[in-house]
C-alpha cells in the first residue's frame, strides 16, 4: 500500500500557474459555516482552477476559494480546529482570487494569488512556510506576503513555499536543497534562489523544486532518485538545466519523480518503483527524462506521491503509476506502467495530483475527484474518518 507522506498539484488552461496545489486568495480568512447568498452564487458557477493537496483539495469558483478535506492545521478553512471537512467550504473574507495552491509532500499549508497579484498563505507554519517571519503555528487567518507580486506563479512544497515575481524565484520555509540552497535551518521570509531563471511555472514537492523558464526546465534538490533530471544522483543546491528537454511548457514534481510537458510530449524521470515514469519498463529509476508512452498533444501534467496524470489538447485525461487507492480513476486498483485513458471526465481543462487522490476540471467547469477519501478529499460528503477510496471520477456537486 502507499506510504502516507507526499503529494503535489497542477492546473491547466489558465494564464497563471500555481504549484502548491492551486491558485488565488486574499485577506483575513475565515469560514462561512452556513450557506448564504454568496454561497448560492458560487454553487451556480463553474470552477476555474483546481488544486489537490496532501489530503485536502481546493478550487476557485467565481473568484472564491472553496476547500475540503483534512484540516488539522487550518489548511482548509483557515481557522482550523477540526480534523477534516467533508463538505466543500467557502473561505470568506478574502479578495477576489485567481488561483489557489495546496501543499505537497505531506504538507498542510495553502497559498493563493489575488486578482491584484498579491500572495496570501495560511495553515501549518512550523517551518515558516506561511512566510510571516515566524514559525508559530496557526498564524493569523491569512498572511499577505507584502514583498512579492507573484503574477500567479507559486508552489507549495511539504514545508516550504516558492514563488516568482519580477525579481526572480524566491523560496521560504524549511531550508535545504529543495528550497533556499542551504542545508540547515529555516528561512522565514522570501529569499531569492540564486541561479533560478525567471519562471513561468513552478513545481515543489518534499525534496525537489523545478521551474519552466524560456521553454526550458531547471530543477534542484536532494536528487537521490535522479528526480532533478541532470543525469546524476548528486545533490543539487543550485538549479540544473534539464538538457534533454526543449519547448517545455509545464513541469510537476512528485515525491521522488518529476514530469514535464515539452513539445506536446510528456517526459518523466526519477523513481520508477510503481510505474510513475509511464514507459512500460521495470527500471528502478532514471536520472534523465524518459518519454511517456501513448500520450500525444499533451498540454499539462501533474505528479503525486507515486502516480502521474496528463491532459491533451483534445481534453483527454491519462494517468499512470501506483493505483492502490483508485487514484488513477480507471475503476480499478491495478498499477499501470503505461498511461490509461480515464473515462467519465470529458473535455478536461485542468488536472491536479494529490498524495493519493486526483482532481480535474471537466465538462464546462465541473470538478471531479477520485482516489483516497479518508479525510474527505474527494468532496462527496461520504468520508467517515475511516479508510475509504473511490476508483472512478466523482463529481463534487456541493460546489
């Protein structure tokens, strides 16, 4: 069975790119515990962004953040205080948002970008990942990062956050190869990553960070499993150019593997113990990019703990890798070493891989989720705190 510890995100079909899972938010937070006129408007609207985090999920609907799932650290409803929220919950008190990003790799913080390009973060802050200059947990409902104008480019790792603005790529939180190029300590405010080019996409996990810049991919991190993609397994404290890729437009980092879209094809590298590289081979790992079989015309990709998914320009969704929780969405729990076409989600415009669940926007703005539902991350209001999983795409109707 899957180890409970990692995750990731991605959204597509939008001009802004968010990594920690998501997209946009604002101001001082809080949860609307009962439906009102604003909620009615949200329920009638289509989702514009989706972000699957570790054991929770967030979406952007009509400029509002809607979240559900595990909430031990306030990552769902800002205020915290409950173990999980099984019903999609309207996060109120925020300005109009464009994107919302959920944490990868077992993390529990959330960030979002407002219509004014301001960045707000909330949730777990034990490593300074919220960016408010401290390591106090449960900070004020949402912290505005006053030093950044991020233009939607942000990613949440397990215990750190990275974002891009006109000055370059900045990271903060738990220091290490994955964040700010030091081996110890914590960075409590945004700090420039030296050598990282101006990014149009960012991805972050528990041990690896990547950016897309000028149609090329750059990565850095622990690299034990070759997930940096430079042909080695040596730790990389500075961004390394993934030479094998040209025409890159998207990148996603999983727990121990990385995937990218380049010239319409999907490429993956790193650990392959559960088929997450999608090449139908039994190699334990690859430190250089390998072409994923059977996915043509790709426009975006996401990577979870040990699974991957991609969408095509035709709106088709393919997934591969570990499937213990039904997180591939093919109606089984069978591991797939090559991509399988997922039914029930036509005209997909966005996909996001959580720890062991997957969510997508399809069919004109409807949200579908599937996989692990132990903490209500599927959003179908059936989680009971016990082990539960859903093997086919299920519409999140409470939106």
